[in-house]
C-alpha cells in the first residue's frame, strides 16, 4: 500500500456538503459482479485470485460496483455516497495501484437534476484539487441508443454498437462491417435447423436444439440451455446478415461527428434529426433539459459535447463525461449515468444512478 496523495481527504468534505455518506469498503471483493458487468476493458485489467473455498475474488478495480452492492444489501432508499481509497488495475505503464475518491447518487428519480448536480460537483471538485482551468467533454449513450432504434437496426447490432460506443477504432470497424457484411457460416447444420434459422423462427430453433441436445445425452443444467444457444446462434447470424445502405451508414457517421459547445448541442442534434428524417423521441427532450440544467449549475465552465464520446463500461445508459485539468493529458475525473447496473447486480427493476471518480494521484501517475 503506497502513501496517501497530498490531495487525500480534501474532497470528502465537499461531497458531504452535497449530502453524501462516506463508505469504507473492503479491498477484496467477489470477482463475479465485476466480471459480469464492468466490460471487457476492466475485466482484462483486473487482479483475480481464489479464496479459501475456491471462490473467485478480486482486488477492487473500481468503487462503483461495491457502492451499488452496499446500497442493494442495505435495501436503502435514495442515497448519496462518497469514498476514497486504492483501486487496482493493470496498466501498460506505471503502478497498478491508483488512489481515487468519488461520489455516487443512487435512487433519485429526478434524473435531469441528479445529472446536472453530479456534473457540477465533479467540476467543482476538480477545480478545487487542480487549482487551474479545466476542460469538460460530455457524451450521451442514451441519445445514441435512440438513434440506433430510430434507424431500425436489429437488436444484436444495437448491442454491438452500444458496446463500441466511445471506442473509435472498434466503432469504425463495426460500421465498415455493416456496409459490407459477411455471409453467415453455415457449417454442417441440419436442414431443418438451417431452414428455421433462415426464417428467424426462434421457437423452432430452440425446439430443434433441445431435441439435438437430448439425443446427444446432455443433462439439463449441465451447460448452456437450448434457448441460450439459440439466442447466441441467431444473434451471430443477424450480425453477419445485416447490411445497411450507404445513406444510413452516412447518417450514423454524421451523428458521431457532431461536436459543439454544450449550450448549442440540443439545437445541433435537433437539426440533425430533422435533416435525417429521424425522431429521437424522449431522449432528445431529456438531453435538452439536462443541458439547460447543467448550464445553470456549472458556473460558466466550458463544456464540449461530442456525440462519439463514451466510456468503455457496459453499464452506462445516459450522460457520460470526463474532466481534464489544463496542461494534463489524462482525465482527472470521469463518470456517467448507469441506470442498468443495479438491476444487473440483482435489483428487481432498474434503479436510477449516476456517479463519478476522481484520480488523486499526481498527474504523472498511472493512466486510467
């Protein structure tokens, strides 16, 4: 364990003033919640070991999932939390330990207000710590998801593009593949299964696979179910078969190229939707209302909207942001809205939540 940063503890009072309860959380956690929800970028950087009973354990790679698990176990109503401590991830250079502080707002139904308050608090915190000017950039995975829906993409492609949101090289490769899809591999499929797949008849595919598994002697519960295998199989076919025309690909690329000051972003996106003949629905209304609320709380801090900006975590559902101090390359802070995460961790329904983490290491410490 390395010594605390000179910035240690400086921001916890600010978070407490915003109504956050400080949590002291264990360093070692069950690994599965991270492995199942955090996304590929985090999974490949984690430190995973085995407990005394053979269970998988991990040094915490972030605080968001432990805070959510605490909230879930406490069966709490709306609450705000703050924390400080080490997180552990492999990096290409530098130490695998990083000192972080942060804030999570869980359960408050006023998403617009919570988004604006969290972003304003993150800006104030980084300003207090850095003592210099800052740059803020914002994206919105919810807006992008609405665009994919309005374009009528099949669900497998919507999931694939959502997961590559913010990863520019992967997104470019996926758009290239949509412009020129590959013929699905047919292998040695039974004729009846091939015909059912060609009709996209999920029920028939599940029935045929279940019969095949029984004939091969697979015991129920010993592996993936016929339904799970069918869904994966049909998803792969849909990914291979779907082709978008050049005009639709151009619309996607044009959206991802949108950039503006946040104050002008709603107007820019509205004009984009009108010119493309697309209805972005409630997500655009939410986007406009949130931008207005952010402007009223951010004390004139310059905030840039980049339609292609995202963060490589699977659970984000709405606004995402990062904050960079002047003269630094890596972000000091990053966060976003993650309304799906509590449900993924066991809540009976989605729970509104937003949060951010701030790196307390010196500017030349390990990257994020």
